C-alpha cells in the first residue's frame, strides 16, 4: 500500500477528543493515523553530518585562516553511516576545498555507497571541475597568491536507480540503498569518498523523504 | 501482555477511519502496529559520526605507542530509557600484521563499559568495519564516549567511528518519562472501545516521538596520536549541514551546542547558524582566561529566514559554521566571525527532533 503522508508539520494534537464522555469520531481516528504516518515518515529516518578531520597544519605559512593547499592532495574517506529502515535513497552534500583553476591534476570528488563488507551497492556520483560541477572557491591574497575556501556541493534528490549499477560514477544524483542484490535499509553502510586534488571536510547525508509511505 | 513490533511499517490510510467508514478490526489494529513500529525505530539515530581523511596512505587518528591512551572524546545527550549504544569502528594497522599491543577501544565513562578490537578480532592491514555495543549511563543527562588506541611500530589507525541508538528489540511496558506508551497486542481492535486512556496515550506518544533528542554533529579533536598538535580544529571555516524540520518553526531554539575550548587569554567561540541562504546569525560563547578544555553550552535560536536548500516535506538544510583563529601573526586580512580562543577542541550539536 502506498499512503501519502502530508508535508504538514507534526502538530501536537489535543487530547480533548479522547476524553471520556466524548464520542469517538472518525476524525479523531483519522488524525491519529495521520500523526502516526507523519512520525514514521518524517522521523523513522536517519541522517548525519560526518565531520572529516584533516591534519592540523603547524607551518606558520599555512596558518592564515584558510585551507592552504589542495593541489596534488588525493584523499580517501570511509564513513560508517546508519541507513534508516525507510530510506531507499540518500542525498549527499560534501564540503570540499579545491582550486578553481590550474594545478597539476583536475580536481574531483567521487562518493559511492558500500556495505560494511566492502561490496559496492551504488557505484556513486562524481563532482569534477572539468564539467563544472566542482567549481572550486578561491580568494585572492594581497601578495597575489590564492587561498581556498571550503564550499558545499549537493547531490540533490533526483533519483536514477539504473545509474547505481552502471560501470562508472554518474553526475550528482541521490544514492540508492537498494540496488542489484543489495538492500541496505535498516543496516549500517559505508559512505566511501575519494578525491583528486581536493580536501573533503564534511559529508552530510539526508534521506530522500519522498511523498508516500 | 505482549507488545509486538511489526517487522515492517504498514502505514494506515486515514481515509479508512473517517466517519461513515466501517471500523474494521484490521484497520484499527493497524494503528497500534504502526505506532509500535515507530516506537522501535524513531529513536534509532546516530550520536557520533566522525571520519578521518586518509592522505598518502595514513590517517591522523593513528597511534604508534603500545601504551593505551585516549585519543578522542565525545559527549552524547541522554535519550530517555536509553541504556545501550551500538558502535561501528573502521580500523586497521598501517602495514604488516597486528601484534599483541595493537588495540582499538571504544569506552563509555559513566556506563563503565568498553568494546575492543584487536588481532583476535581480526584486526589487520585491511580497512574493516567492526561492530559492538556499549552500556551507557547518565550523569547530568550526559554520557562520555572515548576512543582509546594502542599501537606499535606499525601504527593502529581509525578511519571512522559511528555510535548510534539501535532500534528497540522490545517495547517497555508502561509509559516512559517523556510520554511514550506502546500498544499492547489486542488493545486496539474494533470490538473493544477506544477508551479515553488509549486515545490520550496515542496522542502523547506521537507527540513524544516528534521530540526525541537528535545529535546533528559530534566532533572531537585528537590527542596522544602519532602527529603532534592535532588537539584542535584546524584554522579554517568549518561548516556542517543538517536538516531543519518544519516543526522547528514552532520552537524558539533550532539547535543546542556544546563546545569545548581552551584559551590562555579571555576569548570567545563564535558559532554561526544559518536557517537560510541570506546569511548567518552568530552566537558568541565566552571563555575566561586560563581556560583549559572548558565546556560550555549555547542555544542556537531560530531565524525567520527561509532554509538554504528546500527539500521534500519542507525539510531544509541548516548550516553551522565555526572558524577557529590561526596565529594572529599569520593573518594577512582579518576574516569576520572568527573565534578568538586559542583552541576549539570539540563541538556537539543536538536538537529535539
């Protein structure tokens, strides 16, 4: 059964309709059902922001209040993630510092979803400077050099389940938790990110809530 | 009386319960089943989620000394009735094999419990996820979780730690202090009256489930690790995103923050909070002179601005930003909203759903 649940906020209902000597109305029962559906649909979910710790630089030249360099910095991140029992797809946002131009390699960030055993469930999505999805953010310094400003990039909530089992990562989209023979709903997954000439500072993951249960 | 938790959620169509519709046992009983499922699953949520970036084959959360030491520490807020958390740690030894001194231990301070990964657990040079549980207990509504490492010439490394409330395997009898009550099997069927008591319990439970504590962010610095000077957030603008539910529009406080900082001179941590794309509001947390890992809390009050990024159900991203200051001698320009304490060690953000 597919039941729409409303985008109305969860209003704490009045207990008055359930007091003794009042008739039990269909409206009361329907409101209870609506409340239970909203609680399940909105809150029986999982989300988290994973802080990705970077090494604290100690060289004075690098202590200017910004990320000092990302060129040539290739990183790998494994973050355990709790998938909600109703979460069929996940939105991802990554906080990244990378150069807007130049450098020895083209910056990119790839995020894929694995189970805890390391099997790939969703082959992933890729932000890259070459297609404009990872534009980089730099500020000019008075001495003419540049410094990096961490910037958020979003996957959005558009679902393309077929791309989860493609050969290569796709443009940003929601990640699928049910793909091929895998079903990560209610399980712990591993969000695996890899970067080229980019530093990853945080990964925020939200479910794609959808409109029905 | 048993309180069964259904394996899956079967949502109840409200239109089947409206006046004029026949009250079928299957429909009314489904209310109780859906509520019990929600009771088991809504509280299931992470309280610690942190990762350490691997660069050139190593992560900063690494220890070579064979003497066990605490490398990171987090505070988690109380969940009414919560007594056990689940733990997932992704770890390895940097190369070679794990020896007798290698260990990764996650420890609850108040609950006096620990979960250890070592060679016996299968620790080796491959990144693997290890799962366990910890008993927790509450002192002033808080519990402290520690990560302790012991290494050798080949360092032990941790790439990620996840600590979360597990789904409930059984539902407690009676009503919890925050108003949640499970439905007994057979309590809601069509040939039994929907009593005032049951109706009130359903309402109170729905209300309580919408106001459970949720940890949005939990960050710890590192001490006693392979590299020195990791005991603070690096001096750049850190940001974190989390959902802002439309319910929060009714509340004066969006998030609560717990900050641990040190400072030789009096200073402040500035937490910028965005309900919207129009900019950030700032909360200033003052720390006195000679502060050493002092802990302070702050309410991050909501703004009237729209969310930064609209989502289904009107759930919006909200952002929190902390910008630790570098050595003032290295500034070439003074960025705005920069904290002035010497070191920001950790930050925890939570809300009530």
